């Protein structure tokens, strides 16, 4: 019996800004290869939501409501189930970039100058999931 693994890439968004979350929702999912399965503004809600939705990728900002994205990166790095972590932030200095990678980020993008590149990366990850199905 062959299983159908051609389900969309499940993306969870963690950002304190409703505007950013709305903008991401407009870009992720229209072609059906990826879809947003949940959103959060803080680490605790994010970790519960990621677990509950079985998300395969997380887009996160370094600035969150009650903490910072570094805490979330550390928590996700220690998971037994692998998850793709994508930092999308306005705090894009080399220091934050290096710290994010050390903390476990798979990708790091500047919201101002690399938003489109981040969306292309999500689309590529979704295509790779489909192709590998």
C-alpha cells in the first residue's frame, strides 16, 4: 500500500507583529505546496503550537512578546524530531546572524532586504518535500 506524502509543507510562524504574520500568510500557501498551520507571538505558545500541529518548518523573529527567538531556537535544536528553522528578522547584523546559526537556525534572513529570498526558500523546501515524496 503506497502512502500519499504529497501533503503541503507545514509552516509555523512566530512573530510579534500581526502585520508580518499577515504578510507571510499572503505569500505562503497560494500554490498549495506549503501552508501555515499556526502562529504565535511568544516562545511558550510557539512550542505548544509547533508540537500540536506537527510543523515541519518554523519562521521566527528574534524579537518576541515575552522573550526572544534565541530561546526558541535553543528549544527547537534540542527536539528529537527535526524541524527546519528560518530566522526572519530586522535584527540582521552579523552578530545576530552568527548567534542564530550557533543556536541552531538553518536559515537567516533580513526582513527588510531578504524577505523575497526567504519566501523562495520556503517554496524550495516545499518543492523538495514534494519531490522526495
